[in-house]
């Protein structure tokens, strides 16, 4: 597991801040958060998924800031693969269950969980343990395996992706929450928050034949989630996005939470870079998303808070 020094170093700002010690950098981040009186990004390390979620969401004033009584909430984890939780190909089921319970406790009318899986959907839902966790938490698992569950929408701000068939469950929800996992990806280099939106689209082949990175940035202009929670409890460092064995996995016990997917992916990529070399400019959709106004890569401009266990 990463120690605190390496964790802070993985997300620390560069340039003028390079001469500041890691402890000093942490203080600067805390001062920015306090000065702005607004929390933009919370980074948790060292705990179990549910306790990191509980502590992190408290920094934003609770889930009630994002989920209102009587709302229909859609949660989009990564459930793409027929893989057990230990292999880190999918979002941690304990985290998904914790978010479902929190939404229901806040008064949500219903909480629906869905993904357009890559492997056969039933096997993916079951092997990931997400279906069992969601049902036990009081949520609903919806299928995403048929085109009838999607409808076409325009993406006016997209450069390459101008329209797409998007999951009704996301479009019709009062609010939706994105819960990706942090892992390596053979094509996109990283799959975190922004790329997880490929799972709300029916035709993913278009992405791969029309500049994958630009299409990822484009789909993120459609309807931003009210909250994004990046699961880095286990991190797939190689052979992503599906992985081959436990040799591809590092237990990192971390979580990133916020509303800005570009900032979250920037922070998470810097964290990943402490495991495997992954410069930000290799993940092209980050800068593309920033250019489209999806978010910012400048973590120094944000109120960043830390939770440590």
C-alpha cells in the first residue's frame, strides 16, 4: 500500500510548488480549501470503501447536497467485465452499496444501478458482486444490454460525437452519480471518471473509429453527474481494462470524490503515475475535456481536502 508521502507526491502541484515539501504542499492545499470555503475535491486514503465514502461525502455537507427527497437516482458504476472484485476490473461492490444506502436514507424515491457491459451482462453483474450488493442495499439493477433501453440525443458541444444513443435510465433520472474505478486501459491509457461514460452509450464502436479520446471528451459535455466517486481501493495497473490475474492489481486503498470529472481524472492519473509511468499528456481526453469546458486540470485552483485513516 502507498504511504502518505507517495500519495501526496502523486497529486501535488508542480512548477512553483516543486520546492515545497510534501507536508508543505498538503498545507497549501488545505489553506486553499479553507480560504475558498468551498470543497471541490476530496481525496481519501487508507480506509475501507464505505468508511472512505462516509468521511468524504461529509466534507461536502452530506449526500443530501446532491440527492433530494422523492428523486429518482441513477448510479453508473463500472460493471463491464465478468470478473470478481479482487481483480479490480469493476467498481468495488461495497462502495456501490454504500452509495445506494446513502441515497435512500436521504429520501430518494428509488435508486437504479446500470451499465452497458462489455462481457455478457448477467455474468458481469453477478461476478462483480455488484448486483447482490445493490439489491441487499435496497436498490434496483437495470439491464443495459438492448438498444431499446437507449434513445438518441444531440450532443451540441461535441466535436466528433454529435449525437448518440444514451441510456434512458441516465437521461430520465432526476440526478445521476458516476462511480468509476481507477485502472489502466490499453486504448485510452486510463479509464476513470470521464471514460466511464462510454458505458451510458449504445454504440461504442463509433468512439474507437472516430478518435477515442475526443469522443470521450465529447460525451462528457452531455449531462454531467451531480457527483463522481472514483474507486481506487484496488487499482488495475496493467492489462486493462479487463486484466488477467491478481498480478495486475495493487491494493491502494484510495478514493477521489468531487463534481469535476476532469479534475478527478487528473488527480487520479497523478496517483496512478506513482505505480506505473503515466504522464498526463498521454491521457489526451483530459486536455480535450478542459477545452470543452467539462472541467479543469489545474488542481491548484481547487479546494482540495484530504481524509486519512
